[in-house]
């Protein structure tokens, strides 16, 4: 997964660390990750996409428990991965943490939390980003 | 638009083929199809090759030229193009070949599909397959490829009451069919308990809900339908070709349980063929995971949304059911050499419509459908074929 060097990860820091999405100035729809143009308004949205920091609050739409994980995640298995619908509208994919695996359910309210996502072996870069935990 | 016919088919054995190289597999499938069609090399106008990730699996790109070379056509300089759309690479290659004849540009085209997946270890194979997903926004966060289909399954079970037993029945059925296919990777039946008790991969999917890692190649010869008689009396017509796209990531889709790319590709194909889902006699669908076959029979319009699990349970899709699905054994049992799969599906439908499917022959098969998906549903092709 670490193919492409450090710049590939560095350029996604605003989105992955701070949930920076954007909003279409034409129809008002919100996107995460930010889009170059709105797929609903297309040319009408060019130059009208405005940055927007998302609240990080949302609800689980669906989930799985990963038992066979990729190399950089081997030490984390089993771990839950979910699709979360944020309260501003966009959906994203993230790990669910700080709860028992058996407690993860469709409809569960969650909020984002800043965590270590994966690391490149013993000496490589450590990559950070969002995971989600139950909203209590 | 000209009508297009399949005049020859060829397959290698699917499986862990340690003694066969990438180029040997492609040459073997290609020469079988060419012999089956009764054409000569000088009659071939163009070649199209589907391969998902030769670069990661065998460290070799530029496989359009490689395949032409390995097949002995480099000295006659036949144009050869590689097509990529993840696990739908084969279906896309078929469509490119089809379009090039329908347009009038070519008369005879060879289409191949190839993947040599066992020259890398299991981890590398899994991570290569995950490149079909969104690397930055799915895989980076630890989502695996089975994990994405598992999330479709979780939601399908939640919304429609689909059960793990119904998922397992897809695998049981496809292994029963694969047991009758001499080219299949796993030519044996399995029990429901085996599927249900298998090692967990990504809840709710276990190992036997997943298609395997496979080496294999498939090839077909396409020809302008009005010229097919010059070569063979076993031609089968391709009467429609549909293709559609959707968001790369699963979380971007309108509905988690519906592959809109399938819905739209099917709509395009049914319209071109002037047929409805009821007119289809049998189908090869993209069962990379058991849940994928359930979604496919719904999204292709064979059953209502949400009724796919029940349809499998009621044995509608078995070899002797009212709509046999994956008579070849499907990706689950026949094997899934990703770039070859979309072409191999056309081979199976052609054999069925020719009456050459031997022990798994469906009686009175006149119209068949092939459905090939890339990634978790970002690309889809649907082809409809008719016996001549």
C-alpha cells in the first residue's frame, strides 16, 4: 500500500487528519474526499467548490469484520471496517475502534477520532488518519 | 452496425498451473480458439487481450504485443491491444472486439483474457486484487477486497433478511456445476456445512464464499455474422453488448446492495437485443463472492431486488432450475483468473448454445447472458448471445 512514496500520503493530510471535504456552490451538496467538480452540476460547479471541515459525526451504513488483513494490518486483525454516512451527507470507509467487535451494528452513531492507520514495516513511515468510535 | 458471431472458443485448464507460463497459457487458449474457428493467422484483422494486472502478477506490462508474439503473429504484425478494467478486463476486451467488427472496421478478431496469479504469494495476490478498489479511500484504511463484498452482504442481510445459508448455497450450487466441467479448478461438490464452517475471511464471508486465486486463459474468435458460414456451422451470435460505470469506491454508490453498473449495462443490452430478463435461458454471472451472485441475479432483473437469496434457496438457478446460473461452476468453482474470466464466460455460453456443454448441457438453450464485473461494481459488461 505504501507505493508511491511519501508525497502521495503527505498531499492527503488535510482530508485524512482533519476531514476537510468540499461543498458545491451550485447545488449545496457536500463531498468527501473533496471533488474537483460536482458530479450533479458538473460545469456549473467549476470554480464554485468551497472547502468545508466536516463534523466527523455519522452513522454506520454497513460493516464487516476483517479476519484476513493486508500485510500492514496483520497485527490489527480481527478489526471492524464500516461505511459511515456523515451528518453532512457524504459516506466514507473507516475502521471502528473503542468498542467490542460484537457491538458494531448498522445504525450505530459514531464520531471520528485521529489514529495511527498503518505503518511501513519496522523502519518505514507511519501513516495517520481517521477512525470512528461510538458516539456516547 | 453489423451483426457479430462467435466462431471459435478456447480455454486452458484453470487452476494452480505451476508448469505453465503467462505466454504459454495465452498461446494455448488462442490456438485452441483459432483451430475451433477454422481460420488461419492471415485472416485475423486484430486482437484484443484482457488482463487486470500482469504488471503486478508477473512483472510484465505491454501484454498486447506479448500475446501477439507468443501466439506467433508478431511476424504478420497483427494489431494487438490490451484492455484493462480490473476483474472486468475480459468482458471489456470482448466488447472492444465486438465493437470493432460491428463498426465495419474489422471482419475477424481474436479476443483473449489471461491472468497468471500464482507466480506471486497469497499476500501479494490479495493486495493486487485490492488495487481494483479505491487505494486512497478504501484500501488505505484497511478495507480488503473481500471486505467490500462482505459489507454488501451485511447490508443485504439487514435489508432483505438474506441468510448465511443462502449465501453458502451459491457456493454449493456452483461447485456442483464445476464438478461437471473438465476445465474447472475445483471439480468436486462441497457440503453446505463446509461452507458455513470455513475460516472467516471478512464477516459474514468465509473462505468458501470467495472465488480462488487462479491461473488460466480464455479466447474466442469473433467474426462478422454474414461471413461466419465461410468458416463454421457452429456460430453463435452476440446480439447485444452493454457496459456501464459507477463510483470506484463502494461507499460512493447510490445503494450499497445494488450494482448500478450492472443495472445500466443490462438495460443497454436488453434494449439492443429487444429482450427482457424473462427471455434469458441461462446466465454466467460474476460470482467473485457468493453475495455477488445474489446481487447479480437481482440487478440483471431475473428476480426482484432482495429476492436473490430466496431464489437460490428455491433452486431456481441450479442446472435443472428454471434459470440455470453459472453452469460452468462460476468464478467460485471454475476459478477466477481475473483477466480471463469475462472471456471464459462467453466461452461457456457459446458451448451451451452450440450444444457442446456435455454433462452440464442445459436443454433447449437458445439465449444466454454473460455478466462481468470489475472491482466492487465500478465497471460492468453484459453480453447477450443467441444460438443460430
